[in-house]
């Protein structure tokens, strides 16, 4: 039997949970009670430890199972794989943003036939854009962008000082 975890969690969190599941499985096989398992894990993992209720759940799951046969990893689940955030879609979204900084998420979603949520995820997580004054701009300024802004600001400052 494989244990299922929530989809969408970060990999480090999943790794942390897998370790705690392994500890729970091992100590359950030794005959420890869930309360004792939780206290021992709390001493090691601190605030990142599973709740006592979760430890009880996993201990019930592993009780009576042969430790050689149980798996703490995730099984492959049926369903369509996530393909909306692949590199091809990211490149197309980036091209559309560069072509028109005022493009709407809805327009990109319709053009690429993906959800608006996936478009937003590509914007913010994968490409690092954010919305400023109805335009998509990169979250981090490049060296060229900073130099261009400095040039424009010094030019405007010169105009201001000459007019005064």
C-alpha cells in the first residue's frame, strides 16, 4: 500500500513528511504507541513535526502491515499530468508579454487554451513578472534597465534645474 499526500506541496516539505512517515512506520513496527512516537519526533523535528493526530493516523495505517512490504512513497495516481506550465507554454506566454505588456491573463489563457490560474502561475512563479500600472514588468530589474532609468532620471533632473 502506498501513502498519499497532498498534491502541490513543495518538494522539501514532501521530503520532510516522508522522513516522518518512515519514523512512524519503523516505531509502529517496534510496538511504540502513537503518543510515544509523537513525543520522540517532536524532540527531533520541533515545530515542523506532524501533529499527534496525523501520527495516530499513520500508525493505524502501518499497524499490522509487514514492514518489508509497506511503502512510504507516493504511488502514481491516475489523471492528466500537468502540462500547462511546461517550457513551451512559458516561452509562448513570455513572447506574448514582451509583444504587449498590457496583455490580459484571460487573452493569453484563451490563445493558449489553458486556465487563467495556470497563466498567472507562469507569470508570477516561472517568469517572475508582476503587474504594475496595468503592465506586466519583470520582478527584478536588469543592469540595462537600471542604467536606462538612471539616464532618464538624470536627464529629467537637468531639465528641472535649468528651468528653475
